[in-house]
C-alpha cells in the first residue's frame, strides 16, 4: 500500500476543492470575456475540473513505482476504438507496449440532471464497449488485461436528491429505479458498471458548492469509496509488473 492511501481522504478533499475552484474560475472568465452560454455549460466546456483527481491518481501511480514516462495525461490520450477510429481518455498508463490503465473522470452539476444523466450513462457505456471490443480484436495488448476506471462527482443539492418519477407506458422499470433520485441513479449506475464487467472499478462522490470548496464531500456507497477504487488500481499496477 502506498503512503498516499493512508491520507487518501485528505487528498480527495483537495481534489474536490480544486474542482469547485476551477469551475468558479471558468465562470468568471466567461463573464469577463463577454461570451454567453446556456446554464452551467460555460464551466463544463472549459474542461479541467477533474484535474485534481487525475493529479492524485498520478501521484499514486508514481508512488507505486510507475515512471512518469509511462503515465499520460493532458496529451497523447487517444486509444484506438472498434466503432470509431479513436477515443480520448483522461488518464492512461502504457508500459512495455501494453495498455495498463485507461481512466475516465466525469462530473455533473444542476440544474439539468435529467438530460445530462442520460448523456453521461450512454457515454460511459459506449466508451467501455468500444475499448473492450477493440481489445478483443487485437488493437492493443497481448499479455495484460487493461484496467478500466471511472470516477464520477455529482453536485449534492436538493434537486439531485429529490425522488424522480419514471414513465412506464408499456413495461415496468426495474424496481430499484422507482422513485430513485438522480444521486441514487448514479450510485446504481456506477455499481452496475463494475458488476456487469464494463469497468474494472468505479467511484462515486458527492459535494455541494458551499462546502465542497473547503474540501468537504461524501461517499454515499461503501462499495464505491475512492480508497477501494485506488486500491484496485494499485492491484493492477502490481499485477502488470509480474507479467
């Protein structure tokens, strides 16, 4: 276990604070530039909000013995796909011509939870399908199974916790979705991604604007805690070094 895992809650808190600081900075920059955007889209299209998490995982990887030259962030993030030529990920580890790690980090704030939920889930499932199919067809790796990770941070607010009705004009939805809030839906989604083997590990965090900037966050589900996510990543790194 790396030394970083012993203080992981503090480091995750810093990543959460960084997320809200970057969002505020992007919104202010948009206002001063005179450009208009719809809703919170200006902060979203600015990118980089999840950089604190990518930096944390990079530190964990390096502490575990992965050289910097094998870790890719910011650039050279494209991997070949099966249904499309390439897909750009948020963090890659490539060593000895083997894909060790591919990771996606996403977030969502209100008020448009409904449409964005569908977009986020379809995007994550599509990316996983594309990567695993390309892997099956020999696009990369001969000896190591890639580790695929997914991080999701959701705004903690009354609207994200409000029960949501579902329309059932023809068939019943699965019972766990009945009256489930968007927070619960994302929790279920992250859990099912792993149980159905689309992703190797996922983590689900929530934070509100007021306290998140001070590094406060919650982990609604014990099985989706960041420490477990990071431990799974470390297991992949250790296993890949023995091949």
